[in-house]
């Protein structure tokens, strides 16, 4: 049996339900944010599809016909159930904030701070995912992401969180053993990370010459490369922002202050049109305040490292 609703837009049922309930095309238009002409057009289109009149047009109001009255009761019940379901989904969704971000940034900077956000927002649970790829946030079910790049991604709005700066880091023992005096000394040092990134740093530091020997180790995540540096395996390129704690505690040292950028920065991103979502707005404001209060980020904002 053919579906009797086939070919009938939900929008027409919604307009009909409001007009029948309010007994006025004008008041229905006001409630739905439409023009009176648009409401009238939708009703006429629905009547044409059903092959019968649904309203008696009176001088000051409209009255449902017998058929219109039957359809009105069913439509009101259906719209009530639909509104309730959407409200329940929206309310449940507003109690969970889903974040996707980069593993190293999550481990080194975001996760240690999230407790403060949860204390300030006890009714909002946080789901944290680490993924190196820029996902379709809406399709994958995420509210917000933190990604590296230029900040210009189709279908998303963005806000710069922190600049991208990288600098050589190593353990104090490694720095003493290598007796590093000038950036060129790193040409012969055991290095960790991609050669093209090291080449960019050498260029930013004004060092000419090859990048031999080859790097001892490269890894998918910055935090793994720095872990190797902490284990006296060599010198790694790392963000002084993300590893500020290790630098502050003396676990790592920066033999040279020169920095390089591989992208514009780290951005907070969310789907277009969701800026005013209460949970996204709260997280965005909280995260921006965290960045503004971080002295390493403030210092990096004034750093003019070479950009790649």
C-alpha cells in the first residue's frame, strides 16, 4: 500500500497545524516567522495534494472543515510528539561536550586544564577524542575541535587558540654531552623528527649546510618524539608551549632560542552556525581565557619564528 504521506512536505503539515490551532493564517505566520502569503500558499498546496478544502475562509478567521478538523487533531498530536522528541534530544545533547583534538596537545596542554572547566560546569560532561585528521564535526558527532593549520576550513568557523612555534629541546645530559655552542652544532647532533622540519629550523636559524646525519627517529605524535629526547636519544623539535612544564622543571632544556612555525597556529573550530550553542560558547570563552593566562602562549605570540 502506498504511503499516504508520500509527496507531502512536513513543512506544509506544520503550517496547517498552526493555522488550524490558531484559526488564523496571519497568527500562524507570526508564530512561524513567515509571511501570511507564504502560509496561504502552503495551505493551498496541501489542499491541492489532498484534493479537498481544509478550511472555510471567514471574514476574520478560518475554520477547519470536517476533514480539516480530523487532520488538525492528528497533526497537533504528531507535532506535539515531534517537538517533545526534539526537545529531549537537544536537552540531552546540551549535557555532553564532544571534543576532538590532537594527541600531543590533548596530553600536554588541554587535559591537565579540563578539570577546571568541569568544576565550573558541573552539569556538562566532556568526551575527548584524539584524531590527527580534520573531521566533519557534525557528521562525526563532535561539537568542537582543535586543529593545526591556517584556520580556514570549509563549513567551519575558527578562532586562533595559540601560535605554532617549534624549537630544539633535549635532556640536560644530552646538552652537556653535545657541548652545544651555536645552532650549527646541531648539524652533527643526533636528531629526532622529520628532516624537512629540521631543514626549516636550520634555515630560520641562519644555518647553511646539509642536515646530516639523518634523524634517528620520527614518530606520528610530537609527544613520542619528545619522550625519546627525555630518554637521552637526541634533540627533538617541539613546542615550548606544550612542553613548558618539562622545560620549567628542568627535564628538558632549549639549547637555542630560535623557533620555526610549520603552520599558522592551533585553532578552535566548530560547525558553521553553532557559535551561539551555549556549551560551545562556554567552552570557547573558557579556553580563550586559559590561553590568555598561559605565559608561554603570551610569549610565543610575540615570537617571530620562520614560517613554513
